[in-house]
């Protein structure tokens, strides 16, 4: 980012992005609770990242390069040995019922962060 100060509009959206992150909830839930347009919220978060106003944690850099453990396959509807999870951000995860709980939690954490 250059040395210019953020604009008032940038500061407003930065405040929302930081508050959402601190709250730990989804952007969708935060936007609904605060009367924000979700599409604008995502747009401004991206703009603020590009401007360097939002720091991306080092851990996120590793996953942003595609090293997210995703092994999805479409299970037949009659296959009761799998469970299907559909996230609000459009990601669908299908896992065996006997999937390792820690691995599943990690996968869900990463999938939710791909907003």
C-alpha cells in the first residue's frame, strides 16, 4: 500500500471487516446482523486486502496456494456411509461417517475461511 491514509469509506468497511473477524462468525451472519449488503461486504474485504489494509495471517498463505486437504466425491444418494455438508459459502463437503473428527474439523475450518 502507498503512504496515503485510508478514506472514510475504507475506514468504515475496515471496521466492519475487523469486527466480523474478531467475532469469529461468518461474513453472511455479520452482514445480516448489521444491515450490510453481503456482496458489498465481500467486495470491500477484497479491496482492503489488495490495499494492504487487512493482514493475511501466515497460515492463510499456505492454504491460499491450494494445499487444503479436500477429497470430495459425489456419493450416491443411497450411500448411507457418507454425510454431506453444504456451507453457506457454496462449498459442499462429503465425508465418510467414520472420518477422523480432527481432520474433519480442520477441513471445515479451511472451507469456511474460503469466503
